[in-house]
C-alpha cells in the first residue's frame, strides 16, 4: 500500500504530519511517498495552500493535520 504526502520543504505542518504518520504507516505496512508540491505545477495548482495533504490513490484522506482515527479506519477498510 502506498500513501502520498504532498508536502513542502519549509512547512512545519508538513514535517509534523510526516512524523505523526510514521507509526500508522508502520502499523499497516504502508509506504509513504513524500512529494514536494513546489516541484510540480499541477500539484501546486491543486494543493498549494492545503499542504500537507495525505492521499491514497488520489483520494484525499486529510490535510493540514493528520486525522489518525480517520486514516486508521480507512486503512483498515482497504486492507
């Protein structure tokens, strides 16, 4: 299972979400692909002010802060 974290290098919320996501990813055996929103104009157009954004196969799971309960429920369902 692969999750995508749309992030920016200078964003403290992005770093916080990445750190908070690590235990969940480990629990579910998920790979987290961190993508720099500023490196992709299409992603920047979609998510510029929403970062960090956590996605699974294009579906937005949460943004700004990790909603651990929602993400855990979602990952449990798709397992």
